[in-house]
């Protein structure tokens, strides 16, 4: 009888232990996550708030509003870290890493993208814009292309200028990636890079 009770309780005990361990790990990750974001809030004079399993931060940099958001993983979608700098402009851009699928779309005439004239850059990146001519002028700058390369080199897989903000995002996991990415130094570097992208917006782009 005792052996029967033990056999019945053991699976429940194992499941309970695993569940408790998972909760403790998640709590630890959330605590470290919030601590990093709170430090940023103090540095940039913003605020940190939690939502669902993620965190968001809003502050100010060089007179512009910044937002840092951690989006938790969803079904078929990994977790994402997004950093944005709010800046209004008529020019809109979307830059992604070129892929086999996008190349196939180009050959079939399904994908119409901006070409900068820099063969290596055009082979590496897929660029869309609401104004092809202005986008080509903007990205004709050697410095601008290097900035884009630097962002993708740092793990970001998307650069968006949607008329209201400049935003970069990358897959991110607090379990696997270093919380150092949310250090003041690292975030400052990304914001500096994004701020450089806002230069060169003359009357044609505003």
C-alpha cells in the first residue's frame, strides 16, 4: 500500500518541483530584466513599466523620445528587443537582410526594392521606401550605409523609418542573451547610431 502511494505521489512531486524551478528561473530573469531597465530609466530620465511577460521603457535622448521594448515570445514568433528614436520625416524606409526568398522574389518580379548602386550593399540588404528617389539619395551616403551595416552587425535584423520614428529590432532572449545589451553603454551606442541616421534630412525629407 505504501509503495502504491509513493508511486502515485512521485510523479506529482516531480512535476511540482519542475514547475517551482521554472517559476524561480522566470522570476530571476524578470528581476534582472527590470533591474537593467530601471537603470536605463534613471540614466535617461524616463520610466519603466511591465506588461504581460515583457518590459518597456520610455525616456529622452538628445531632445528626442526613445522607447525600449522587450516583446515576449509568441506562438511561432521569438522574443524581440526593440529600440526606437522618435523623429518625424516624410521619407520612409524598411531595411532587412537579403535572403534566398527575397532574391527569388526579385527574379520573379514580385519584389521591388530600392537600389543604392553599391553592388555589395544591395546584395546584402533588402530596402523598401515610399519614395525610391529620395531613398536612393539618402543611402548614397557612404556613412549612412556603414551605419546600417553596423546595426545589422550588432544582431539587429530590421531597421524601420516609418515617418514617426527610427526603430531597430532583433531576436532576444533574456535566458540566452546577455543582459549587457541593456547596459547604459550598449544602449547609448545604439542611440548614437540611430541619431546619426537622422542627420541629412534637409527640406526634401522633412
